[in-house]
C-alpha cells in the first residue's frame, strides 16, 4: 500500500489525482496541502487523512511514501526537489518545470536520492492511443513518413476554479498553450512513432486572449510547430487556447502502406486506410481513468521506473523550450542532439 500526500488541491487534483488514488486498491490518501487551506480541509473530509500547514511538514512526515504535486508551474521544481531530497517519490503535473535547468535538476535529484520521478503526461495511457501504438508496431501503415496532430480548446479560464488567476500570468505559469496543451501531443507523437524530436521550427504566439484590462495575456495562446524526428519522420503540431467551439484533439499518421486517423472520425476513434483506400475502424469502451495515477502507483509497488519518467519528460521539455527559441529567432532549432541516429 503506497501512502500518498497531495500538494495542491485545485482542479487537476480534484478531477484526476484524488479520485484515482481513492479508487486504486494499492494506494492510500494520507495527507493534503494547499495554499488555500479550505481546499485541503475539504479534500481531507471527502477522502480521509490529515491537513498539513506547509508542504515541508508533509514531505518530512515519515508516514508519506510519495506525493502528487499539482501546483502552479513556477513551483514545480522547488517542491519536487524538496520532496525528492526528503526521500519521497514524486508525480508532478506537466509541464515539468519552467526552465530547462530546473528540469535537469529534478532528474538529478531523483537519481541522487534513488527515488522515482514521474511527470503527468496522460495521452499515452489512453486505451485508444495504446491500441494505435500496437497497430503501428504491427506495421499496418508501414513506416511513418509524416504526421499532423492538433489539440485545442477555449482556454483554461473555462474550467479552472481560479479562472485565469495563474494560467495567464507569465510570472506563475511562464508558458501558455504550448506547455499546457501542445506538450501532451509532443509526448504522444514520441510515443506513437517511437522516435524523438531532434528539430523544431515554430511560431509561439498570443493572438486573441486578453486580460481584464484589454491587454494581451502574458503567455502564448497558440503554437504551431514543424517537428523532425530522429527516425526520419516529419510532422506538424498545433496547440490552441482559442478554439471557441468543440474541442479538437486529432492525430493523423501517413505511412508507406497507408494512413491512420486518430480521433478524426466521431464514429470510430481509430480508422486505418490502406493503399487501396479500404478502411478499418476500431471502437472502444469509454474510460474515465487517466492511467497516470495507476501507472505511478504500480511503478512504486514494483520499484520500477514509471513509463514516463523524468528523463523521458526532459526530451519533451527540451522541445518546448527549443520551440519557444525557434519562434523568437525565426529559425529552426536543433534539440535532443544525443538522439540523432539516422543522419
């Protein structure tokens, strides 16, 4: 039984971490901390356990085995490193941190202390994407040549309990739509293709979102990236907070033997078309679990590295920062150079 503390009891904790820990037979919720104390009190009343006055009190409690960190982006690295050095395993929400140096420090802290670090990238655990990966590995569309993937919604102010209190604040969030949404697709494309991004050519922009004073928000609300992978595939990624209608979340992969469409057809999450244009559709039972919590708990139970550990997340964050740099200098930026294998 893994004893869990949750640091930050806002929306993501309430909708994902807490209910999924509570229904995992190998996890026990022990404690809660939030800067707004009433939130942690409410969660303790709902799930059982104690309220901590500071996160230091939580991570120094020997009763706690591991923590979920669900706070503002700017605090991810500080709290993660403190927890790792206090001997706790850590699941931290994405984005991993707000600078590459912080991300690297988190990986180093996990290794130095012999603790597991996982970052909350959930798309790879979607049963649809798991099946898509199996089909791709079986060669249903041959070798992947190109891809396009998009993700967009109307922005975090529609669901965050704090409205846009910190998502739109550059000092607190540091980054916008690319790190909030696009980051999911970066991990997904590396997962589906089995390849790592080695070049990005990007435009990271603020096109529409305004603050209460009519000024553009301090972070990006749209991002467009051309990604080159170390296995030879090339594709595009679009992330947006300005999709004022039905959310979009589709991926298309174009291979030497056909095409795979994921979440493009409302009637079938996966459609595969071969070279004669014959289509095969795959349908799935809906699931409400993200898979992130179950993977984290299982990794701790079996003392193994989580599927998306700090090192893998570091390649994603490297691409995020490289894309921001590419947009700033209007040039292609190389990234993850140690993964260049096909040139």
